[in-house]
């Protein structure tokens, strides 16, 4: 057992990647397995960014025990004091934003401009939610019965299991962990194995900000092993998971057996509708960013463009030109517009969809192949890909590809556009480009999605506004915004009787 995570070591002149430990009960500890796994750079597949513990269920058990032991003192600490620790963490993140953004680019691939944005979301939300510690309001209402009054108070839930994906390696762990802690819960955090470094940084920073021992515990390792154990542990009061719909469905089933509270933020098949009165240049710029930014690996990425047939050819030609002008490469380089996919396995998965699209009869406009020229041969690169003449029921119009892959679906009317937009199992994000106020208001009413953008792409969150999807993009919970703290607490109703005089 060690009390601090060891720094990088130098052997025979070569910098060895740092080995990170689990963080349990306020101490950095190796896994009982004695095995580590590599966190590699998707732009240079041979570069190991750091090593992490391949943990077992025994490590998880120790983390849950530590979280349980820390719970009574943490929930007793006044909420404004809990908020002060979160504010300090947000300020530390801000002070180290550049350095942490570069580390995130190295483990995940997206350009530094984007990893700075990922961190900015964590910082802004930390500052926002810290203040909620002084605003943990309940209700005070009259009773219908004489000599009584009623109040509601918010209570923490207990130990929260937080499971995060790799595509927003700091923002998502922060936007779950901060409100869970603020509400007075203790936490076991299991990050995705492609990007545990950013979560480790978050844990180090919260520790430095003064979080008491055991309040936040960090265990790395495979979701297939640790996931079931965390999700089914009777000591866990709530699971908060962001990930694929497939994993979400399994987690929901397991939680359902024990009636465990579960918050799920899952996949998307997000559409931009381009009407015939749209400003096409604005629409193309927004779709190129929303579809190819983060290499298409955002839950809110634009993966379908439902375009009025009158402007479909013009729009598609302009979008293809924009895609072909993107500078693709290592996200650490200033000129890079689009980095690699998160790992080599994803290259094969995206390419399979290019083959499916062709077999289904859609027309490939650009891309449709991995990139391996020159320096790109070292990384997991895939060309920005556009298919047109896609129909609503094709697999490339229905399934989440999670790569730089856009399906253009021509339609004849607004009504058809809405029908197509709503025709998938997902309901995360949707956008419409039109100059008509009437069409804007109809779309706000008709689109079935948790997030709707007018004359903008399908991506972007603001920390003070709720974020989440409908249908199988989640289970109805929302993250961010003022309600974020409520998600991690429960209401207790108190009936007070005045003393008889
Ligand atoms: P994933 O579902 O493969 O993994 C997510 C997390 O779940 C990881 O930490 C993983 O280790 C863990 N996990 C895997 N199997 C598990 C199991 N059986 N039980 C419990 N946990 C398990 O997703 P990913 O590939 O990391 O992320 C991409 C997915 O996340 C996409 O579908 C994307 O749309 C979605 N996503 C959604 C949002 C949102 O807010 N709606 C945001 C980001 C990403």
C-alpha cells in the first residue's frame, strides 16, 4: 500500500509511463491482481501514456467499504462546506487546464482545442454546482390539518457507483461526481479503460482540494468484470452510468431486480433537418463540426442529415467539400481539425458500417476507408465519410456508428422530415435549419428528443441547463443544471405538529 501515486520513472534514459494505482480510503493502492493495463495514445499506437490497475471484485469491495465508512461524517458536513471543496477542485482544474488537456488528447485523441472545452465544462459545472451547497432548498407548505405544518428536506442516498465512458474523459466524470458529492453521498468511480488518466487527475485534484478520506474512491479495470459487481452490490444506493444503450439496458435490468435507483445517459442517432429555406452555408458548417468534431464520437454527434430534396444535391456537395478540407492528424498539433478514433478496434467497427451502407444501396460520396498515409499509419484514423440517398430504415440510418460518418436522407416535406427524425430508438439530440419562425415552433413541438438546436448543430451543453435524452437514449434522468443535485438525493417529507398550549 502506498500513500501517493508514484511519479514517472526513468530507466536507461527512457521515460517510463507512470503507473497509477486505485484510490481507496484516501490511499493509492495497487490492485490485489498485481496486473496492470496500458492507456495508449490512439495517434501513436505504440506510445503508452500511463498504466492502470486491472482491478478485481476484491478491490471494488474495498472501495465500497471505504465509501460506506466515510459516509456518516461526509453527510454530516454542512452542504456549503462540501460545496467549498468542489469549488476548490474547479479552481485547481482551471489552473492546470492546459496540461490536463494535453494529457487528455494523448489518451483519447481529440484535438487540444476540444480537450480544453471538455475541461471547461468540468470547471464551469464545478463552479456552478458548488453554489448549490448553499441552496439545497426544500419546501415549506401549509398543512390541511390544524396545528400542523409540513416541510420537505433533501437527503443523500448513500454510496453512488459512477461508471463513465471514454469520449468526455473529464467532463462526464466531473458532472456526475460533483453533484453526487455535493448532495452528501460518497462515491466509487469506475472510468472507461480507454481514458482512465483524466479521471485519475480529477481524483488527485479532489483529494488536493480537501476531500476527506474514503469520500471518493477510484477503481480501474474492465467494465465486464467490475460493472456487474458494482451494479448488483447491495451497499450501492444508486448507479449513474453514461455509455452505450446496450450496456445501459443490462445495467437497468440488474438494478431493476433490486429496485436500485439508476440514471442512464446512453447512445444517440442524432439528426439535423435542413429545410429548403435554410441558409445552406451555415448548415454545412454546423454539420461538419457536429458530425466530424471529436471524430464523430460524441453521444450528440450529427449522424443523419435529413435534407429537403430541393436542396439535397447542393447541400451534399458543400458538405463533401468541407469534409475533404479537414486536416486530420495528431490532436496535439495546432493544424489538426480531426484526430484519430479512440482505438484501432473502432476503425474496424466504423469501416463495417461503410460496407453495410454500400451493401444497402446508399451512395458513398466521400471517405469510406481507414487512413494510413505517412504519419497516420501510426494511429487509428478514419476518413470523414458521407453517404447519400440513404433511406430511413437502412442500418446506417438507424444504428449508432460512433465515428466520422454522416448519412444524408433526402425527404420531400417537413412532415416527412419529422417522421424520419423520430424513427429511431434514440432521442438524444436533434437540430433544424430553417428561416421560418413557424417551422421552428412546429419543430420544437414535433421532435422527440431531449435536446433541440435551432440553426445550430446537434452538439453542445451548458452546465446550468439540463442534459439528457428521450426513448432509449436514457431512462428519463437529466444531468447538469440545478436538478443535477436532486438526481443524487431524495426527498423526505416531515409533518410537524405545533406544541399544544
Ligand atoms: P460503453 O457502454 O462500452 O462503456 C461505458 C462504461 O460502462 C465503461 O466504463 C465500461 O467499462 C462500462 N461497462 C462495460 N460493460 C459494463 C457492464 N456490463 N456493466 C457495467 N458497466 C459496464 O460505452 P463507451 O464505448 O465507453 O462510450 C460510448 C457510448 O457512450 C456511446 O454509445 C455514446 O453515445 C454513449 N454516450 C452517451 C452520452 C450521453 O450523455 N447520453 C455521453 C457520452 C457517451
